[in-house]
C-alpha cells in the first residue's frame, strides 16, 4: 500500500505546472497529441477521450472574479489536449460565458462545440438553436443534441436542415438517467443519429448491459455524462486510499481512476467531466493518457471500487 497518496490538489498543482512548463521534471513535454483519441464511427474523425462539461460550472456572472478561474480552466483544458466542450440552454448562462471566454482567448478554431435543444415545438426549437449559436458566438456547431429526448421528432427536421446547410456537423440525443436507456435505444433504432450522450461510471454501470454494446454494434459515437455520479463517488472514496497497483494503470488520484475506467470502455468515444477549478481540469485531462486500462484491469478496478 502507498505510504502516502497524493491529494488531488497536490497532484493537480504538479500537473498544472507541467501543462504550462512542458512537462513534469524529468518527463517528456506534455503535448496536445498525448491524449488518447477515439474515432467517430460516422466520419472517422479522431476525438480526444476527455472533454469538458459546463453544467453547474460556467453559469456565472460577468465579473472578472467570476470568470478568471473559468478562463484558466479553458486554458488548462486546451493545454492538456482537450477540444470537446458540451453545454446546453438548460445550464443557465453557460453558453454566453463560454462564448465570451472562447472569443476573448481566440480559441474557437481549436475547440469542438456541442450544445443542445431543450424545448417543445419545431419553431421554438429553431429559435432556441439560433440563440445558442449567437451566445456561443459561432455560425456553426460540431454537434447539436436533443436534450433528454424532449420533443425529438419535432426537432429532427431542423437538425437535418442545419446539416444540409453546412452549419452543423453531427446530430445527437441525450439523457442522464439509466431509466431512459431503453428509450434512447428505441430512438436510436428508429432514426440515425451520429452521437448519443448518457450516464456511465463505476457507480452507474447499467449502460454496460445493453446500451454501450448497442452503440458499438451500430456505429454510434458515445459521449458520457456523470462520470463522477454527480460527485457521489468522491464522497464514497473520501479517506480511502487508491489500490497499490493504481500507478500501474496510470492512476494517481481518484478522479483519474474514475475517468480512466469510463474512457477505457471500447464503446466510449469521450466523457465530459465538469469543473470550475483549473487544478481539477489538469487532473481530468491527464486521465486521457495512453495506454488506457485493458479489460482485465477494468474488472479489477470495478471490483476494488465495489469493495469500498
């Protein structure tokens, strides 16, 4: 067993310095290409496995004190090889804050933006999508998702039209509850979508039974939300030490342990943990390093977590 397990803050301080200085002392420089990528089945586009969510983190005011840490989060995310940012009209003013910070830093061309439509009715949906693009300060989106499947049939024609006009690359649907997995599968069977977003973690493994294999078999890219089960997994591991073999699978913090389990599933394209703290972002992006755990190691990780 470790004589001393680094706290997340201790390790992240080192990682943050590494991102800025080019690497940990005595280690190769960190580079954007260091993160593992997975291909979108419908296009072959390579995507970094660690993305960034914005629920509960980018919904802040306009003051410099509110936004400076988030600007640092974006900088750390990009320095660690991240590109995928997921947001939604449901997340307060997160779209506007992201749009402002991305524009101010000149990062739009380096980022892959995903947002959602979350309203009823075709006209209301089209209006909301246009507003999202205005707030994000962009004339194109990489991914537009129908949030929680709300009125998905009505929004689909608008999404297809945007794709035809070259303003949207990919289509998708989302949910965050395991109870909706069957409905997600039915929708994905009825209509062709490039992406699906749903919950999966060491705490919430229901997707392993049907949905993840279904997506893999049908060539659908998978974006995972709730990789920390909304923080519940950190509560469970509070005061617990990592297993003595954790470093063998590239894990030095519990966050890395949780994220590497998620993205090592062969059906997963990426995951989108959210944070407002730059040192946590440094920890998150480091979880995407190669090699990821293999199946035998994944079984061991799951068994250790279940035994806590």
